[in-house]
C-alpha cells in the first residue's frame, strides 16, 4: 500500500464545482488502495482578500495577527473537501495545522516548517480515513499561528510527504506541468517532462510561480520527487527530481521573468571597506529584499557607483532609508521602475560555451537594452524594461530551440 500526498492549489479548489471535481481525483487514488493525504490551499482569491482587509485595518498590521487572519482561508477549503468526501461515502476529516501540529521556526509570514506530527494521521490512515490538511500555516513554539510565505501550501505538501514517508507527492494545479516558460504568457511554451531540482529552484526563484521556491528547496534537501499535474485535464505532468536518468540534452531548460522590479543607483559613494554594508544594513533590518547588485570599478580609487534592484513596492521605503542613512555620503541618487528580470536557466550551460553571447545577441537583434546582468552556474539574468518582456521571452525561446 502506497502513501500519496496530493496538494491542490487555489484555482483547483476555487469554486464548489471545482471542489467536487477535486474530490473525484482524491477518490480515484483512494480506490486504488492507497493511503491518501490531502493538502489544500484556500479557494483562489480568498487569501488576497484577507491580506487587503489587514491593510485597511492598519498600514502597520501586527505580524502575528496577520498570520492568524490570512491562514483562515485554508480552514474553510479543507472542511469543504472533507465534507464532500463524507457526502460521497468516504471516511474523511479536516486537520488545521495546530491540531497535528505542524511546527514552524522563523518570523511571522515567512516561517519554515520544522516538523509535522504524524501520530494521529497514521492512526487515521490505518483506519482508512482521508485526512485533509491546511496548507500554508503552522504554529510557532509559543503556540502562535504562523504562515510560511505566499504559495506556501506547496511546501506544506513536501514536508508532509517527508514526515509521513510518502512514496509520492503530487502537486495539482491549473496547468498540466512545468513549461519552458509561463504558458499563459507565451503560447509556444512546451511542457517539460523532467526537470532537475536546481533548475526548478532557479526558475521558481526567478519568477515562474508554478512552484514555490522554498518547497523546491525542501524537496531537494529531502530527496522527494514532485509530480506537477493539472486538476482540470487528465494529462501527464512534469517530474521534478534529482535523478539523472533519461534527461533531454537541451542546453536551456526554461525561461523565467519577473514583474515590478525597480533599480536604484547611488552615484559617487566612497570606495572603501564597509560602505556596501552600511548601505544595505538598514534595508536588511527593514526586511527589504535586495536582488541584483552591481558595483562599478572605481575610476579614481576614491569613489564608485552602486546599483541594486528591489521590488517596486519597496521603492519609496528604500529611498527614505538611504536618504536618512547618516553613515554614507554620495553625490546623487537615481531610480527606475517598471523593470523586469528575464532569465534563462539550464544545467546544460555549465558544459556549453557561448550561451551568454547568444543571449545578448538575440536581445540586441530586437533592440532590447540590458540594464543589469547577473549570472550563476546555471542561469543568466538580465534586467530590462517591462515593456520588452514578451519580446525578450519570445526571441530567447526561439534562440535556444524551445519553441
Ligand atoms: P496554484 O494555485 O495551483 O498553486 P499557481 O497560480 O501558484 O497555482 O501556479 C500556476 C500558474 O503558474 C499557472 O497558471 C501559470 O500561469 C504560472 N506559471 C508561471 N511560469 C510557469 C511555468 N514555467 N510553467 C507552468 N506554469 C507557470
Ligand atoms: N493561500 C495561500 C496563498 O494564496 C497559500 C497557497 O495558496 O499556497 O498564498
Ligand atoms: Mg502555487
């Protein structure tokens, strides 16, 4: 008898009709004599509505209350799923994270799951029950509700699969797998049959929202294979794995892009040890995520320019923090918004020379200006104007023979 974890995302449980359909998928696995554990997200739109309400109550809403509030959507969807399964004659019940418990560590709204209590779950599974567990949330060691980052139900599913020692973990979503790029943005995107954890991790971190980055990291650390499938259509999906068996020989596996990036340049800062740390210290304290960082080579040995990117929503706060930072001096502060980062990702890059040139040449052929570049072993990212993203994805998709 296999133990299978099934995770359903927001659109998969987005309406009563959808929940009824999801229950048919659950029934399919149960009838094949598996032990089935279900993790569900909130119905689509519900978490966003709760986030908006918190903003209307206070621009500085308490972080602990934020988690208590935004985690409630999952309780409702899980109860609805369990209720429908019982209606159909199955043994089922919902479990809220603290009832297991799912223990987390780290700050509110970006906590990490450290353990999942499985004693009661195992008893229930042995009795033939189907447990339906709230994704996205847990409790801290002082018994406060926590959440594990937006789209966090993916990570709940992976960690449950780890602790319950599941043979399979299937992420059901609204696309039938991981594609070479977002299929809703680019029609010629192709489904990827198998993708390495590292590639998926880069794609997810660089804007492909089909999987939450933390969940891929958890899967990699715990060697848990993930299948991504559609709850809408019955088609083969994508396997996310570390296994090197039967991989295609594509150089580039996928292309990701972000929205709403902003760039800040500090012109004429002192070129001496500790300056970069002084600039970024207040940003880090205020939980502002700094992404790409470029420091120019100093012309005169005294001064340099420093450029970095952040999310547009953090732009005003960042400008304020830099202006009131007494430990740095500079000549000018400039910024740009409506920028996007476009990245090509693939392990094939390690062994193939000339990829950087091909990327830049392809972008140049469409007259797309590159503002900032950053690279790692398996990815190259460029910062460009948001209005050029579609064009850039299309030309790169073609250049690397993904069409
Ligand atoms: P869920 O609610 O099931 O968690 P998400 O909205 O988080 O679903 O993720 C699915 C969406 O991810 C798709 O609808 C698709 O538009 C988007 N997406 C972005 N990049 C990719 C990609 N490379 N492959 C597949 N889907 C992608
Ligand atoms: N409901 C949460 C969100 O919208 C978690 C999830 O969907 O995975 O972010
Ligand atoms: Mg998701």
